[in-house]
């Protein structure tokens, strides 16, 4: 097999890049090591910045999102039961965010790709990337009983945090920056109406909680949990009880509970790999960086990486220029580090750290008091939450 761009990973980064390339007439093949149904079963992000929304428009997959997505102009932060609304629209010069699930984004992109007739190989085994330090890289994998070799001009490593692309880079050629947080998030999805029309991020001494949503009839809730926790240890009843305990009692009293459709635990991590280009291979999305989900930035960063990478490929194939390719890593990293900073700050502001000293707790409380008393601080939060420019 032969293509121009071999994309490893059919998550949002790989599918979005593939869709944009296909529309631009640039040949690409996507290879994922999981079946399609498994990918669609993952419940993850829910908040899209305007930049990400614009890219989905450009990819021609925005119709359902425009119809079913919920536009939010703000959200609440509640600190030990005291609530304050962050007015995103007012403090960001009229910008908003779109609440629309990653599962739906993924499904919309998969459907558009199928319609366009572009090739995606699901459930590929033993995926390996070769010779990306040269001008003729290739990918090998095993699929339905056959060994396949895919020759290409470039490899786009869109294979997430545990993927094969970053892991194939020689140790001396890459630097990893990492912080692992001493807790995780336990998430629950249920067909119950959201407790509030906007998101609520809550700090409580028992731990962080988040009230999010997927539609007017489907809610997504999270609570901070211990890294030793297991999903089985949390019955639905225990989850609802603990969630309510961490919210403003007036909000908790309105909470409609119901059976979970999905429950999962995610550890929290900040991670950046530098650089993001290795000869003819590029890392994009979670393959190159991870943010703790508190700032709602992971999927949005995947979209901005794809912006820079797609533009670089267009420059190369249509403009005969390597400038975009050479600038990709530094351009993407500049934006990534800013989102890392914001996600780290939101995480520190809102979680309960098991080893926090009395001084640390006073600082955290003061961070909140300053935020709600300062227009400048709220403007900064709003500017980051709606998304910094590409
Ligand atoms: P993905 O989605 O992990 O997709 C990678 C794909 O690569 C495949 N793969 C391989 N394929 C071939 N060979 C291999 N060896 C492979 N290894 C892996 C995988 O099967 C998979 O299909 O990465 P991508 O595309 O970069 O997308 C990143 C986003 O998924 C991620 O950043 C977000 O989900 C993060 N995130 C959030 N981001 C937001 O912008 N807003 C949010 O509100 C938000 N909330 C969240 C989140 C992530 C969470 N978790 C579970 C970590 C909430 C949570 C709880
Ligand atoms: C979600 O809806 O899954 C969600 C929303 C906001 C976040 C993280 C996750 O910050």
C-alpha cells in the first residue's frame, strides 16, 4: 500500500486531520489498533472552543453539532459551597464555548470519512513505524491474517498517550516533562436532566466535583477520587451521595439521579514531549501532550495541533514549501504550554491535595477570593477557557 500521509490513530486528532487532508485532495490512510465500536464507546471530553468548532466546520462535519450542541456563555465555580458565575462572554469579548461530546465529534468524523471513501483500518495489530529519520518512512501492521506494509511521505502520530509513535523515538532525541497528580476523576454518565443549565466546577474539602452535560436529558458528572479507587467500589448510589455532598446544598437538592450508562476512572497528568517532529514523523494531540481535564483543553489542543499540521502539509503539497513542516513543533508547543499552564492552575485551584499544608490551603482559598473580586483575574480565566488564539 502507498499513501502521502499515514495517520496512526482514529481518535479526534487523526480523524480531523484525515478529513481536512481528504477535502484538500491529499491522500491519507488512518490505522488504529482498536475496533471502531471500542473507540466510540470511550466517554471523554465535552467542551469545544470556538477554534475547534471552526475546524469542524472547515472539515464539513459541523451540521449535527450546530443542531444539537449547547452554546454556553459562562460556568459556575463553587468553593466550599460559595458559588460565583464566571461570565465567559462578558470577559472574553463575546466568545462562548460549545458543549458537544467527543463521542459525537468522533462519530461525525467517522461518518464523513466513510462517505468520502477514505480508508481507515481498524483493529490493526502490531502497528510499527519505520525509517522516520529518512525521507521515505513506512508503517507495518497485521490485519485480518495479512502482514501489510504502507509506504508514505509522512507519518502523523495521532495515537494518544499510550501510542506507538512517541514510544518509537530514540530516548536521546526526546525530552518529556511530566507532573502526575495524587488523585483521579471518577466520571458517571446518566440519562437525567443536568442539575444546572451551565457547568459547575466545585471545590470541597472532600474533593473536587464537576457537573457537566451532553444534552438537556443527559448529564456527565465527575468527582475527585483516590488513585487506589476502582469503579466497582463505587455503586451509583455512593457516587450520587458523594457528588451531592460536595455541591452547594441548594444545587444538590435539585439533583435528579438515575442509573449510570457509563462509569470510569481517569488519572490526572500534565505531560509534554519536546520536540513534536522527528524527521518525517509528527506527534499531534495526546500522543505529544496530556493536560488534566480541569481546564477542558485536551481535545481543543488536539484541534490546534491539527490546524498547524494540516497547514504544514498544504504548504508542502500545494505550495512546495517546507516552512510549515519546519515550524510545526515550535508553533504547536507555544500554544500547548499555555494550555498546560491554565489546566495546571485550574487543577491546583479546585482540587483537594492530600499533602497540602495549612499555608497551601490558605493560598488556594486566596486564589479563589482574588479571582471573584478581580475583573482582571476573571478576564484572564475567560480568555484561557474560551481558548487562546491559534
Ligand atoms: P485519543 O482520543 O486517545 O486517540 C488515539 C487513538 O489512537 C489509537 N491507538 C493506536 N492506533 C494504532 N496503533 C497503536 N499502537 C495505537 N495506540 C493507540 C487509539 O485506539 C485511539 O483511537 O487521542 P487524540 O485523538 O489525540 O484526542 C485527544 C482527546 O481524546 C483528549 O485530549 C481529550 O479526551 C481530553 N479530555 C478533554 N478535552 C477537552 O478538550 N475538553 C474536555 O472537556 C475534556 N474532558 C478529557 C476530558 C479526557 C478525559 N479522560 C478520560 C482522560 C475528560 C476526561 C475524563
Ligand atoms: C465533560 O463534559 O466531560 C467535561 C467538561 C469540562 C471539563 C472536563 C470534562 O473541564
